[in-house]
C-alpha cells in the first residue's frame, strides 16, 4: 500500500497540517506515559496533557474557543479494523512518526457500507499538528517503528468518545453511533464487530505488516 505524507497534495481532501504551535511540553508529557505491552489504549482526556501550555491554544485557535478535551491514543497497531468520524475536526500530534488510514464520509455507500479499497495511508512526522476534517474517516493510528510504538495526542470537543446517548434509531446512520459524537464502521474481522459495532467495512482488513 502506498503511504503518502500529510504534506502531499493528496492529503488536502482529508485534513491539513497546522502551523504556529509549540508542542515541546506536550510531547514530554506524552512520552512519560508507558506504552501497553500490546494493542492500543485510548483516553479522551488526560490531565497531564491538558496541563501543557498548548491546550488553551488548541482550544482557542484550532477550535475557536469551544470547550475541548486533550487525550491520547497509544500503543502498537498496523491494522485498519474500523473507521470512525465525528461532527468536527480532530487534531493529532505524535511523539513519533505515525500513519493514519483514512477515507471520506462521502464514500460510504448504500447500506452504510464502505469498500476498504477507498482507504489511503498518510504518514505524519513526530511533532506535527495534524487536523483531520470532520468528513474524514479515521481510527487508531499505526506505528512506523514497532520498537517505539506510537503515542498520538487527540484533541476533540469536550465529551466526544464518552458514553453513547440513548436514542431511537430513525435513520440508517443512527446504527453507526458508537459513543458520544462517534459514528463507527467496523470490519467483520475486528474485535469491535464481535462487541456489537456496525459491520460497515467490506474488502480486505488492511494490515501494513
């Protein structure tokens, strides 16, 4: 699978790299959190990261003053498994180079299905502040170096990825709602599928090896 850079023109429909942020203190706080022995971990908001001086700047510049949370996804991963989207952009910052597997919300077809052939891979360098648009489907990052794994900060509007609201399904999209502000399509081979997530990815479950 070809891996583009987030600085390549191919990334423009999916997001952009934001300028003018000092990530030094944030990266130090992220690096202090141990990696899991295997798999990935995710926390929507981590106090040590939200104490970094970049937090109010992300809130005011990247999100225009909206309340946000700053958490992290970290561990080891080389597979697609799922794709999710929110109603707003997500900002990612890694301590190491990492890869995002991305598709577009408009590529979800009939029956709330998406072919994994639509997925493209983009590598981001350590320390880059990467905005992923609301219309971009994404999930857990992939590591570049297995020995180092990945630690990727995740900025989102406050409350995102917390407990799912109770709702009566009235639209096909409603079956994708997995948590607050989180719509998810799982591959049939993914652990999320056995946990009740909507199986909406058809084709190969991409594995970067």
